[in-house]
C-alpha cells in the first residue's frame, strides 16, 4: 500500500508518495507560487520520480489546479495515481486545538472543525483545509487522514501548558500551550530510542528541531513534558523570521508609540523578526558567510539565537533531572556543525561533550556526535515528517 502525503501551505504544496512499510519514496515534489503572477524564474512545479525531474512552468490559479497538474505529472512519470495501490492520503494539519490529538479520518464535519480552529492558526489551518478539500475532490474514493502538528503535545502537564492569565478568559478562547512540530518531535524521539537500542519509555531526552521554524521539547519516558512553542508557533526560540519569546508589553508599546495596528505587529513578529530582523537574512548559510566576513549585525543575530537556545536547553536539563540524549534535527540542526557545537559548549560538567571530528562529518544518516564515554548521548537524527504522516495514515485505515 502507498500513501500520498500532502503538506498544503498558503501558496505552496509539498507532497510525497511513499510506501510506509519500507520507507520508500516513490515520488515527491513541490508546487510553488499558487495564485501568484509568474515571470521568468524557477518552475512552479518540480516533480521527482525514478531519478528524473519533471517540471511545469506557468501560473497556477489555486490549490485544486495545482493538484490536478501534479496528478498529470504523476501519470507522465509512469505512476498514474488511479492505478497505484493508493491506500490513503495523509494531510499535515498544523493546529488541532483541544479537539484533535490523534490521526483522524477526514469527514465534512472534521473539515469544518479544522476550519473553525483557524482562529488559533490563521496562517496555517486555512491552507491545510484548502489542500484537504482539493485532494478529496480529486480522489473521492481514497480515505483522507489528517495528522496534527499539535498532537504530540496534547498531554503536556498542566503546569507546562497553562498560561498565568485569567482562567475564564483562557478557557473561553482556548488559550493554552499547544506546541508545534509535534510530528517531527514524535518521530525523532522514537528514532533516538531505536538508535540507542533502548526502550522508548526508559529515556529522558531533549529534541532540538532547528529549521527556519525552530522548537525544542523535553520528553520524559516517551511523554512530552514541555516544549517551546505555545498557543501559536511564535513563542520560544529565535527563528528565521519569527521573534520567539519577547515581553508582551512590546506589542502594546508598538501599538501606542509606533501607531502600528494588529496586522502590522503580526507581520513584524512573524515575518520580519528573528534572524531576518536582526541581520537582514534568514538563511543560515548566508548568515554564516556574513559572520565569516565580519558582519556585526549577523554576529549579534547568531549570538542571540544561541543564547536563547542554550537557555532552553538549560531549562529542560532541570525539568528532566536526568537527560540521556540531546538530539539535533531539521535543516539547521542536521547541517550546521557550528550551531551544534556552540549550543552545547562548556557543558562537560553536565555530562555533555561534543566531539569536534564527529560533529564536522556531513552525513544524512542518524549519528552520534558526542565524545566516547560522555554520559549524555548527543545525536544528529534526520527528521522525516512525511514518513511519520504516511505511517500514521496507513495504520488508521488499516
């Protein structure tokens, strides 16, 4: 059985066709710039299959049109979805609120409920719904499954998920820490147990998902006990374009003193802050080049990023009491040796030592980068959210 995994964004669709049992990727691709005018430049669809790449150039009116073109590329590449053993379509949905905390078979009622949760994730859930509706229309006889980014953190301890605001107001508006990147944290924390050859329920671990969006989690005996992202993905670590933690009074100050409205503050904190706001760039490769060239703003941005990351690592060391593993994953975590080294520098007293030679190795496989004999295993484990979604979808539909 194969599963088509769809990650629908506001102007893009990422997808993979996988065999969940073997983790084989049959085909993958991305649809870009949906609903935008297109001039010269990159193709709007890139579809990879059997070592070949197929492209589409030209405007794409909406998500339904994008998926129709993707299905045509599947047929062109020799994998007609109608003829494949397609058991399910798995959708990444960012926010499940208090309603959804397990993989869920999509129905009309489920779609409406996901749409209703858009008040908690206005940048994500509407796009997720659009992708689901488009896929249902094109594949009406294939079960559709929603897998939620917040699910892994649904059972956070009350002390970790509760904000210290008026309880009635919080209850009325669903205000609590939900956490995000849960599919990745779940997948990676299980892979850590496999890599170490230990029972998942016996391991205390810190998982650092560091990409353009970034989050950390503390996992005690297979259960998440804290995470950095909160009601929205804005809380926590410094990210590519998001501020992470800040004094809430800054928002009031910007409204009163700078005359900004809510939309402008939202754009500032989500799209023009973080590394981009401090240095002008949000790509870590470019940031590294600027640092090496002596750029003061880039150096400060990096220092702020590492300072915040180390602060949460320290907090989670205390929260867990005993830590068996610290794992780096996602684009930055898997590829930037400097970040890994600086994040854990000077922590030998806590049993945490990064081996410089192991850390410098570039490899796509899971690997240990801690020194021999160090009590805490420091690992790099590539995340695979698509495989996790595919397996969850396959398990649900049987």
